[in-house]
C-alpha cells in the first residue's frame, strides 16, 4: 500500500543510509527536469527545462531513475506523489546564516556594515554560532532551499547547524586583513588550516571566502585564490558591493574592485562575485570573460544601497545567480521571492531581453550556482545520477492554469507551495515540519543565543 504524500506522519527512514541502497519510489508526480548542461561553453543561465509526468526512483542519496509514465520498480518505500510538483532543491549562493540575530535591526541605517555589523560581530563567540544559525536555516528549508553558500566567522558552528538539520552547505571562513570584524593575516592562516583539517560529512564542504576587495589586500587575495584553484574549491567574495568599496579600492590600489580581483587571479568559473552594485559596464565584461558568476541579491541591495545595474548584467551575458544575503539586509531567506523581485525590477527597468525570464530566474537558483560550486549535474537538477535534493510543492490551483509552469512557480505559487523537502535522499521537511529535529528546542536555543549577543553588544531588542 503506497504512502500518500498528504499524510501527516513522515515516512519512516533509515537515518544512516545516505550512501546505502535504500530505494524510495515516488509515483505520479509532475517533475521539473532539465537537459544536462552542455559543459563549460554552455551559454550562461540556459538549459532546457520542462515539466513531465512521471515517477522518481531514489536509491541512497541519488536519483537513479526518472521514469516517464508509470514504473514497475520495487522499492523499500512507495509514495504516491499525486498532486505534487517536484523541483530541484534550490541553492541560495550567498548567505550569512548566523546573522539571523540581526533580523529587523538593519533598516534605515547608513554605513551599516562599518558602523553596525562589524562592531556587533566583534561580540560573537564560537559557541553562539550554531544556535544563531537556526532561524535562518529553518526558514530556508521552508522556502525550498536545500543548499546554501555561507560566508561568515567561526564557520564551524554553521557547519554543525547544517549537519544537525541535514542540509547541504558550502561554507567559508571570512578572511580579511585590511578591515572587517576580525582583520589580520591570521584570519587566512586559520581559514586555510580549517580547510586542511576539514572533518564534516559530504553535506558540508569548504569554500574560500575573502571578505571584499577593500578589506582584503592583494597579497592575501592572490594567495587565497591560488589555494582555492589548487584545491578545486569555490572562491566566494563580496565584490563591488558598495560605492564606498569602489572608492577605497580606487585609492588603495588604483583600480576597480573587479580589476583588482582579476589582477589577483581571483576570478574564474568557480568564483561567486557577490553584489556588483558599484560595478561599471567594463567590469561586467571582464567578469564575463573570466567565467565568474555575478551574484545579485535584489532585496538586500535595495535595502542597503541600490540594485546592481541589471542592464549591464543583461548586455554582458555574464553568468548570474540570485541570492538573499543576510537577515540584516533582507530579513527573509526566501530565494524564490527574490527571483520574483528581480524579474519585476528588470521589467521596471525596461530590460527587453529574455535575461530575467522565469527559466533564467530558476536557473539562477539551481544550475548556475551549482556550476560555480563545482556541482554541475549533481545539484540544481533532477535527472538520473543527480544528488537527491528535491523539493515537493503542492501542485494546486496556484499552479493553474498550467500554461507556463515556471512563471506560475515564480510569480504565483512561490515558496508557499513547499510541502516536503528531501536532501541527500532523506526527508528533512514533511508537511512543512522538520523531520527528526525538535523545532521548539532549536527556537529555545536561538532565543538564548540572541539574548546573549544583545547583552554583549548593548543593542536594544
Ligand atoms: Zn553578504
């Protein structure tokens, strides 16, 4: 007797079987699938996506078959997915998860980074980082995010939080020697040592995370980029994130932040270049040539300064991803909502190309960040051989009429339709409830950590 996807109790699961052979068959779905990316020369943000009727067979932590029509496979568990749409787990490729404690406090401040964030961050301690991450991570899961690229201090705590929730993360210890909360050359040696002694599961992987072009010297940026290239790691950095950064780099280095990153060999197809708010047309052209990905965080950019120049994104043909950034400058973790906002802003700016059409907005939170993370074909897609990171949305009236499924997904249903989430072959959210984790306990731990950080910083709640 198949399990029904509308039942309240989550299916029983063996929590130690991610690399095993347990088979889960989910039948009668509509499935958003895509053609395989055509290698490094594929055009940015393309790839044919289509919705098909079929069944998904998950073996261990991978999708092993996508069967059109009906399948006759045997499985350890059979689930009737009628009434659900399966989409690839979303990748939010620029977060600072522990900054959930800043939610609601960042609005209306000028020079927020220098005058507000850095002083508050000086009060952080390693043991506060895991509980401070709960708010952002649980919210992310309910928004259909299965994987984040996180950039923060004492990143070990974020890794522990991800492991406890069973979420995927590519996490980087922030390095900086010219500014930031903890400037110094030792930030780099500590980050490098942490990578060399990495001991998380395959869900949590390291990236190299220079803070920004104005807070990191050319010497450190070059060394960090060399290390990342040598070890096939992603380099995740803020770049041209403010007008102030542009001015400071011009004075310090006599060039733009993008030119500096290029000169330090920090831009290649594994680079996430976050924000590009103060970047010029020529900077976008340089980024396009390098193969790096521009990460646009529309809500955060509007709250903090202004939206990146979308006309240059469109005209340059650069690879681009959509992300939320942190709770201090976004409040939420709903990356599909940011996709909708980005699409609307492009329309408002009269960008007539199809750059910000739904298929490309969806690619910006699936295949494009997967490429920058070195996970093309593994993440951001549902196909035989991909990792089983899958979001199941109610395929209800918000998705009808089904003339344009992708437009319905981004502009109508959004993350409100997210009902179940599977990561690495395990159910992590079932009927919007966490599986195997006590949310009340996490809430209590988060509240205590927030009280502690408020006490230490002297900020008012
Ligand atoms: Zn950021």
